[in-house]
């Protein structure tokens, strides 16, 4: 019973960071309708920028973290303005291929500059473990979840109560009507990409500071697609709930069935759920009339 509780707690805590990556994806899809396959590479790039500022330039970790987020935000503005906006109105597959190309460029650039070695960025959080009776919770896992929970809560409040958040929701729901109401949809698109990049950077820094930094970090986003599809590609709440579910299932599968089952069992669960709800747990059901 102790093992089950420990595996469950660790799975839910790791699911919190997974939710950040899923949130980065859903923000872009919900706000612009673009399936962004460069989520993992942007997350990886942000983590490398944090490492460069904190280790190469010997800046305090907090300062390095802020700089990395700022640079990624600027990068998102450049990409949105120079690559994605000119493709506005083109077939979705064209924009999707553009994000795949962007991912390849980022990945190649990172490997050209830093190589394929594994680095150890400084941690933003204390590593002191927490003991709850006989249950051990690593300090980094708990701290990562705390940051993810605070950031996700802030985003939910931002979209629910702030004027800018409401404008972003209106633009995502119906850009034509939003434009007629005076909302700057170009600014909304740009801000969406900035927020998504910033969230991805946070996730990348948290993961790399606890598990190491290498170009393989980008692959961490691939597992999140299961949570995105399960929760519903256009649902922020769905991405959060599904990420916690996937984290829980992964942890229990690894604990009881071995490490390889960690990569298989979650997708089996997702497949079974999607058979019943093909649009995801919280996704918008599309009705087509013929």
C-alpha cells in the first residue's frame, strides 16, 4: 500500500510539469489554430539559454531564468511575425510543416553550439527531500510541481478575469467577430506565441535542472501529445487534468511493470478512452451536417 501511495504521489507531481508543456501546446492551438510541433525544441532552447546564462556567464539562477524567458519571448515574436503571419489563411498542413521545419532548425542549431553532451544546469529550487511517514518525495519533484501549480493557476485566472485574457479567448473563439469589436488579432496572436514560449521555457528549465540537459530534452514533449489528445486539443483544463492522469499512469506502470511499460501503458489507456470520447475528455465536440 505504501508503494502504491508513493508511486501515485510521484506520478501526480511529475504530471504537473507535463501539464506546463501541454499548456504551451494548447495555448497556441486554441489561440491560433496552429498545431505546433516545435513545442519540445522551444522548451529545449529555453533550457539551454538558462544554462548558458547561469553557467557560462555565471549569472544568478533567477536572473538567468528571467533572461531565458525574455529571449524566448523575443524569439516567439520574430517567428510569429516573419514565418507564421505570412502563412495566415494558408492550408493548415502548410503551417504545420513550417513548425516542423522550425523544430529542425532549432534542434540543429542547439547541437551545433552545445553538442550532444549532457549538462547539469543549476537548480532553481532546494533539493531537500520531504518525508511523509515512510514515503520519500524528492525535493526537486515537489518544487517543480509547486512552480507548475502556481503558474497554471495564474494562467487560469489571467484568462478568466483579465481584459487581455478575455480578449485572447474571444480571438480564439471567433477572430472575425473579435476584429469587428476592435480587438487587435495580430497582437493577440503574437502574445499567444510569447506566452506559450515562456511556459515552455519554464518546463524546460524545471526538467533539465532535475534530470539533466541534452538535445534529447525535446523528446519529452512527444509524450505530452497523449495528454493533449486525451484532454482535448482546445481545452486548457483538459490538458491539465489529462497530464495528471498520464503522470499517474506512467508512474504506476513503471513502478509495477518496469521502465519500458512507462512508455506503453499510458498510450493504451489513451486509446481506450478515445474510443469512447474521440474528441477528448474536455475537447469541443464538432458536429458536421451534411
